[in-house]
């Protein structure tokens, strides 16, 4: 059912973290306890319900997960950074506990969803953080809406472009952080959308996203969170995400920005430093491999990550 006016309607419910935070309780299960987080849903302009989790008061810090990831994966940031900020983690359409429509799996629509969310929640002076594809959502937001409602950016480990063109030198690939040629991307997407999609996803989670010392129990939970997004639309979104080249947009950003990368990530630290070099006054922080400096450093080393973000936000 579509909203009766242009802005989405957001209705809060209650949800809490259980135990180590590997699962989220339902509202009924939490009814007799003081909640540690509040959750809700809202309608976008095209009628899609988005799930979000929030905790804390103060300046809003809105956090966008990466491709196939969920709001719950920001559990360490919701727990700690909410001591100083109003931390809101958002499930993109198709992801996590948000609706799974048949349409809209492209960067432009996901960015419009974020704009709908900020307008519907009447959020201003927002520090907007994105991890991996979440950075692409931010860049698409800025491309369409400029800095509307934003005050600062936190860009977590995303290459300016994931696809390299024929004839690019190794140096160009390193600077852009590019991973695939077009065939490699389409082959990966076909595997995700095919009968072995869950197995392909498990290979990414267990073999590419984290350092080898990361907890097997956490990896199992991460895989379950990834698989909340059906594999066929996940594959379509991956193609749209990876085919974008955001270098011209990045050069036009004029907001205080923190760029975070990792030595053990599949995106080169050089690409993260390149992003920071294009934005006036931007900071770059690269986690060492021994510091949990994977693609998911905010999960592997949340203590250092949260301290860096808190220092940046002031």
C-alpha cells in the first residue's frame, strides 16, 4: 500500500539484541525487558517497507550496510556509538528484514530510498556512513540530491569503480580498486542467481570478506544474514553496483569525510587513499592486516573502528 503523501511513514516497534548479539529478539520477546534498541519500518515513495534499528540520542548517524548485508551487522556500532549519537542502521530494500519487492534493485533507487528515509524521519545534520556498496548508495545520493540533510560522510572500504576496462594498466586498476572485468562480474552474478547461489555466497563470506582468524560462529551468522536477500535480485543488484564508476562524483564531494580501508581487504588501500585525496580535508584510516583489517574491519576490530569514527564525528 503506497503512502498517501510524498514522505514515508515510519512506525517504531521494539527490538533488542540477545546474548552476544548474534540474533535480534522479536517485539513480543522483549516486552518485559528494557530494550537496548528501537526498531521500526517505513514506506518509501514506491511503497516498499524498510526496516531500521536505532539506539541513542543526539546527532543522527545513519549507517547503510553493504551488498547483501544487514542493519544487524552494525551491532557493535549500535551498542557503543549510541552513547553519544543517535545511531540508525537501515536495511536496504531486499536486504535483512525489509520488503523484498520485484523492482528497484539499482543504485539510483536505493539512494532515493535513503532520501525518503531521511525526509520521513525529518533527519537533518546527518552523518551518513556506508560500508562497501553502502558507499555507492551514498555517492548516488550525492549525485541526485547533493548534500541535502547531510553534514559528514564515513566511507568504509569501497572502490570508486569495481570494473576495469580493457587496456587498463595494473597501476590504473590498483588506483581504482577494480576487481572484475565485465565477464568476471557476469559469471559471478550468474553463479549467485543459479542453483548454487547459496554455496557461492558461502564462498564469499568464508573465503573473501574476513581475515582467517575471524570467529566461525560469527561467519555462520553473517552468512544467514546475507541469505535474507534472495539470490536472484542480489545478483542483479551486484551487477548494477559494480558497473558504476563514481570517480567524477567523488571529486565533487565537499563534506567532511572519513575514509576507512584495510590492508587485508580485496579493495586496495591505495584506492581508499585516492578517494580521500579527492575530497578537501578528508581523512584516511587504513587498518593493518593484524588489526582485523579486512573488508569488515568494523566487525573484526570494533574497538578501534568506533574510536576512529567517534573522534571524527567529535
